[in-house]
C-alpha cells in the first residue's frame, strides 16, 4: 500500500498545493483502481500532516486530472474505431 507523504514545504510556499497532489498521487491511483472511497485518502492526507483544504483541493485536482485522462483515452479509442470502420468499407 502506498502512503501519503508528509508535507516537505512550509504552508506559505507557492508550490505546496502541487506538492500535496504529488504526495497523494500513488495512494489516489491505488484507491481508484480498487474502487475505494476518497474519504480514505482525505483522512490519510490529514494524518500525514496536510491541512483540510490542501487534502480536499489535492483530491479534487487528482480527480480532474483522472477525468481528463479518461476522456482523452475515450477520444483516442473513438478515433481508432472510426478509422477501422472506414478501412473496412
């Protein structure tokens, strides 16, 4: 099981939000693949030392990135299917 990494930047640092997302990324992917609730990730991030807002915004950012990736994959699959259909006619 991947662990959420502890913060390594002060709360005032401009890259702290990105650092939080990076700290949660591996655990987020595990939970998505296992179809587990993100409430587990939120609790783990808080326990690791991230504040409520960082944990919530980090999860939201990871979810948005995941949705964008899945949309891109769906679009690519649709394009491949269309190309195959056109080649078969």
